[in-house]
């Protein structure tokens, strides 16, 4: 067991959120590859290869764990992962239509609320959570985070409108298509969380064999593999339709420099960054402790939107926008920072209360049972 550490928990969540906020950046450097070919390769790393590598490196006696684990739990987790794969694909396509900022804000905002509030409601634990010390600050932080995410989403919408007024800047912008896809992505990310809930007995078995804080990595073998199946089937469908499968070996002709090896490298980097958020989310969740484990998802999602919008500022993605748009995004970022502080303070109050009530010589049991809700 590991003693909870609020500072380490927030730090690990921040690391995962930072990786997730940057995971699609390498996509900008893909040259003369069809979208479906890029998506297939990065998904192979994010949802298939890295989960296998991560589990092999961190789960002792992995073969024995899989042999003794309940097969129905592994199957159900895999099937739910397939649904999550639909959401992940919808998320990436949504970026094409409404941009990074608006997609992150809508999809992640919806996921933040659902992923934080639905599980305790389903399990009948919400009233008990509200009675804990610092719970009012935690719930307030979730609400403030949802508000900040919505404001950032509004800024993203205004940004796209500002850029659309410039000749040649509108591109494929479609608010209706993007909204529908990002809403679908937000809902299905909660399905991923329930997939990990279903796989929790497998994670507990891995802990029994010495996995410790890494036990959640075994669950990714089923959930992420299900997501990979969805990505692979959709990519193969598009590749057949567009006659693009040959791009795996040879790039089509076109203007500008391009090299196949660089496309593979950037797809690998995308998948690695995306998997990195799962890896660090697990650590952040464990280090926060069991008392307010349900707030892990909100903390992670809020930090994700915060970092994605701050990154957009540093990369000058708001250049050319009206002053009103920049003021709105600044307001949204300020509210997100406040939400993180509220969540942190609420968790700290719970930790401080438990520490004051705990007799000397009794160690706090930081067992979490399982890991929930890595991001979409």
C-alpha cells in the first residue's frame, strides 16, 4: 500500500494531462498520408502495443494473472473498450471540423461531469461523498471546472468565427458536425471508465501478485485493445474506400517534402503521448488516496483543458482573434485555475481531518481497489 500524497497526486495528474493536451500536435507534421493510415498506426501504439509493453514491464507474473482472471470480466471490459474506440475516433474527427480548443472543451467538459458524478450516483455513494470533510470544496471545484471549460469552449467557437472571416482560413469548419462528434466522444469516454470498473477484479488479482500501484496497467490490455479494434476496422474501411492502403509502403505524389519514416515517427509519437496520459493518470489516482478518489477524473480533465488552452496561447493559435475572444479565453483559464485550487483544497481538508483523527502508530490504508476513467 502507498500513503496518499496530495502533491504527488496532482503532479502525476498534471503530467498525464500535459501529455494528453499535446498528443495530437504531431499530427500537424504528417505529410501526404491519408487520415485513416495515420489513425491506424497511432492507434496501434496507443491502444495495442504500449498497453502490452506497459503491462509486461509492470505486472509481475502477467501470464498467471491472465490465466486466473475471470474471463467474463475481461470480455465485458474489451467490449466496452470497443465503444470507447468510437468516442476516440469521433474526438479526432471533431478536431477537423471545429478545432482543438472547442473539441477539447466540449468533449472533455461533458466527460468531466459524467466521469465524476455518474459512478458514485450509480453505486449509491453520492450522499456519503457529500458528507465527507472538504466535499463542498470538491463539488464546487467540479462545478467551477465545468463552467471554465464551457467558457473556454465559447472562446474556441468565437476563435473559429474570427478566423473564418479571413480569406482561406475557414477550411472544413462545421459547427453542427463538430458538436455532434464531440458530444459523442464525451459520453463514450465514460464508457471507458466503466470498462475499467468491470476489469477491477483482474487489477486486484495483479495486485495480489505484486503489481502494487501499477496494477491498473493490466486493465488496459482489454479496454485499449477493444478501442484498437474499432480504430482498425474503421481505418481499413476508409482505406478500402479511398484506395489508400498502399500508403503504408509508399507515399503518394504531391507538393512539398515528405518521408514515410517521418510519418511513422510522428504517428508513434502521437500514440505514445496518448498512452502516457493513461500511465500517469493511474499514478495520480493512486497517490490522491481513497477518500476523494472520485475527484481524480475532474482534476485530470480540468488540467487537460487548462494545458491545451495555455499551449494554444503559447503557439499563437489565438493570433488574429478579436480582443473579446482573447479576454474570454483568459477568463476561462482563470476559472480553471481556481477550480484546480478548490479541488486541491477540498482534498487537503479531507486529508487533514483524517490525519487529526488517526491514532499515532496507525498507518493510513491507501488501497483504491482499481483505477477509473483515463481520458478520451
